């Protein structure tokens, strides 16, 4: 995905400095996650991974960028996170607008999160991989779902109930 950002590396004695010459607002094009085509491409690739194989159901999917998202995508990214398609759109740029405009920290349900420092990123990654999760999706009638739940609930252990449910829903 495209990224538009203008930086210059300057030598200041023995020290190197990275100078921001202009954020994406000073450029004629829109970068990464602010472009609708980039957002749709990221969403499409995430869905493609999710439906490729049951083995992909355990893969955490993060869309990593360095810009915020447009407010027209706030509800959509929250829905995608809640549905398990993605685990988040993360921005690793704490000041993507050089304080020249809207700089969202997170959406209501954390579908988008801006990481402001390395520790925040590290904690988010740790939380993401600490307890394995399982994506599942289905379009079944209430009657079919009821039968699946009834059979799965006969298992004695709570994790066995989950395993049985996932097994049955994927048949």
C-alpha cells in the first residue's frame, strides 16, 4: 500500500537526525489507510485469509500502517474486529498529522488503535498472542445452531464444548 511521507536524514556532527519535511496533508496524494482503495484491499485480503482454510482461523490479522483512518471507516473497522475478520488496524505513528488536524487514538471498539510508543505496541502484541483465539463463521438456521449447541453442551469440559462446537459448525 502506498505511503506518502517526506523525511530527511541529516547528519548533525556525529549524530543523525530524522527530520519530518511534510506529513501526508502537505502532499497531493493520500497515503495508505486514508485511501479507500487501500482500506478495501486490506479488508479483502483479510477476508481471503480467513476463508482460505480452517487452519487460518487461528492466525491473528493486524493491518499495520502509519496514518489514521477516515471517519467513514470507524464503524466498519470496529465491526470487522468484533466479527473476528481482523484483530485491528494499528497505526505506529504517534503524530501522523504533525498536530495539524484530527489525530484519532482509537475507535469505540478498538478496531483502529494508534500506538504512541514502543511499550504500547509491545503490550498490544503480547495481548494479541497470549491466548490463542479461533475465528468461526457460518450461515446456519436457528434450528441447526440449536442442535450444534445442544450436542456441544454435553461435553464436560468448557474447552471441549468449544472444540465440539467448532467441529460441528464447520461440517
